């Protein structure tokens, strides 16, 4: 069993498997488990760029257990049961009008599709650790700290993944600790890297998998974990808000989940199609916590973790073709998050199950064969049913916050997804900016270090770390673009990045872009929101990035 272990190869070695899975998230690990449950002789390997399983997993998470119920029907009775022990006890939804006023929506007005009865407040990272243990117990090889750097093709067919070399210096030359990567060859490769996965996006582009779908839409989710006073902790309370501080024309909202052990999981999601280049998602998150409904819970607490991650918001209209010669897309690589429910883990697990079952049902698979049965299985599953029903939810917010809420109520109580029309607004996030002369400057309050925090102070709570002496993994593809970004939009990359990776510094020749790649949280926001799309996000050395625990 290989886990986080480095082998010193004098040259690239090849390892052969029946199935290779890229990404140890809920989709990838569920696929690995299901493959072994059905056919134990199947050889399966999972690669994960984080130093440990769960280290790059960030999610709310109010967990819907329907997918896990299929993967492990008896999980509630298992001796080594998964870390799912805080059932939802209360479900609150508030509209925030300003920094003081709010309205709690009566529970009887909640549509059944978004009620959380029967769900659980969990750490998705902890669940992935448990899933990894189950997979390893079934004989799955898991290589942590192993970044897939490129896809291996044989003709037009995917036949595997090459992992990145270790020990390359900033100058591109091998260092004393140089270790070549390895080539993992497989009959089928499942791409389950999460939203905006670097290899998944290359596959989507090469095989034109979005030819018949809308481009994906994205948001950024920022999250903190707090330990709070017992007097204000209500295990299982789930709270969502919309409105302030984002206003009525910027898509987004907050979550606050009371987990066990006096923990609060708190976050803000901001749609990345916002127009004002001066909007700063991190500062909006910090400002949000000053509202009385958050302040009363956090005032005597302590923040213990911070992180950020992009998420899919395109829903049904943005699902690409899921299969290609030699592989398939699963989980958030395919875009199965239900933006109305603010949930995707259940769909990710289900997609992993369907991927495994479709591969095994083929019985005899040659290298590079296309498992088209998977696409049919997903289309017949509850993944498609619920995404189709909620297909117009995000699009309806083009009519403003209150227009979206009214349409959501109309859809949930009257049409229930059966309306004969589609709402498909799409604005490419990197092209949505107003020019700086037309945009309103936003002045954010100073941080107090107790409730609100300076970004770099909070960043330390993410555990992010990269080897400094390595090539920068954030590649500038147009060296004129930073100057255009600064002159047209006043450098919004300084504000949208939740880790202060991008910074314009004063030099004798004027302001110049500085990339602090060691800060990177692997959120992929720069690959989505950067003016002129001038950044190509590539994988750094395996093991680099955040080190989330309990997120």
C-alpha cells in the first residue's frame, strides 16, 4: 500500500491498473470503493495532490446522506461508522436588509426541496478521510502528495496520467533531491478533481465536451471554523442568509452550521459574475460577521481554521458530455452541485457509484475504450432529476435578489421544475467587470483581530505551504495583460484572491505584478475571474497547498 510515500526512481517508471482515479474527494473515493465492492479483483489507484486525504477538501457542509446510503446502506450501524453525528435540528433562513436589520422567513414557506430535515452537519474533509480508510481496506492504492501534471494519450485515447517531477528549482533545473514522476497507465481514468480541475479542463477542451452545453459558471466560497461558547451553541442548527453585505444585484449568500464539539462552520459564497472590480469577497465575508445575527454567536468564540474554494454554479445547463475515449468525468469535475440546495456531495458520491458500476458492467474493457453507459446512467439517475428541476434557479437572480427569491418560490410551490421555459443567462466571469471609472469604490472597515481578521493573519489558519524553490505554478500567458488589468479595472486580482497571491508593487518603472505563489489555496478563482484570462493554473509539487483539517 502506497500512501504519501516517495520512491526514488532514476527514470520515470510505469505502473499499470485497471482504473485510475484523479482526486480523493467524495466522487473519486466512492468510485474506488464501489469498484472493489462489485469486483474485488479490479486494480484501482487514486492519486491526490494534497499531502493527506482531506487536506484540500473545503465545503459547508450540510450533508444529504442519500448517496452514502447507497454506497454503505448500513453506515449508521457500522462499528467504525463515518464521522456523521450531528443531525440537523433547526433550519433557519434570513434576509439581511443592512448591517442591523434582518427578517427570518417562516419555516412553512420553505419549499421541500431545500428543507434540511434528515441531513447532517459534517466536515466533508473528515468524511473523505473515512472513505479513504474504507477504500484502502478494500485494497485500493492511494498515492497522496501526488499531483497529476499531464494526461497520457495513445493516439486520441486517454491511457493514463503522468505525475509531476519533484525537486525542480525555480530555474527549471533539477536540484539534489530531484525525483522523476511516474506514469500511471489504466484502462479507464476517472477525473474527479473538483471544480475547475486542471486536467479535467484540458480533457473538456480537447474532446469539446461542452459543445452542446452552457459554459460552467462559478462562485467562490470562503469559510471559517470557530469554537464558540456553549451558551450560544445549538448542535444541528443550520442557518442561511441572503442580502447584505452583497446587496440585491450580486449573487451569493452565507451559511452558518452548528456542528458538534461547540464548533461553528461559517462561510460566504459569492457568485464570480459580479461586476464591480472593487468588490473583495474576503472583505465582504469579514464585514458580514459584524451583523448581529453572527456577532451574537461568535463574540466569545475563537476562529481556528480558514480557507476558500471555487464552486460550480452552472447546474443542469452546464453539464458537459461525461465520457470520452479512455475516461469519464465525475463529481464537481462534471459540475453536479445543486446550487438551489447548496449541496453537491451527495451527487458526487452518486456519480462515483455510477461511474464504477458502468465500468464493471462493461466486463471486458480495452485501453482507451469509451464507457458511454455512464452518461446514460447519470441521465436516468436522481442527479439529473434534481438538477433539471432546479435548472432555472440561478438564472432567475438576473432579476435581482428579490426577483430570484420570488421566482424560486414560484418554481418550488407551483411549477416544481415543470415550467416550459429555460433561463440561461451567462456572463463569462473574467469579462463581467465594469471599467474602473464606472465602478463604485468600496471602503471596508478595519479588522479588529477578534471577530474580523487581516487576510494574511487568517491565511496562517489554512496551513497552506509550498516549497519555495520550485517553478511558479501560476503561469502568466500574456505579459501585457497585467498592465491592462491595472489600467482598465484597477487590478481586481488583488481583491478577488482569498490568499493575497496577486499584488501590485511599486517599482522605479511603476506598478508591477508580484505573484506570491506560496500563499495559494488552490481555490482556482484566478483561473476563472482574471481579466483577459492571463493566468494558467498548473499543479505545483505534490503535497503543496492548504492543509485543511475538519473543513
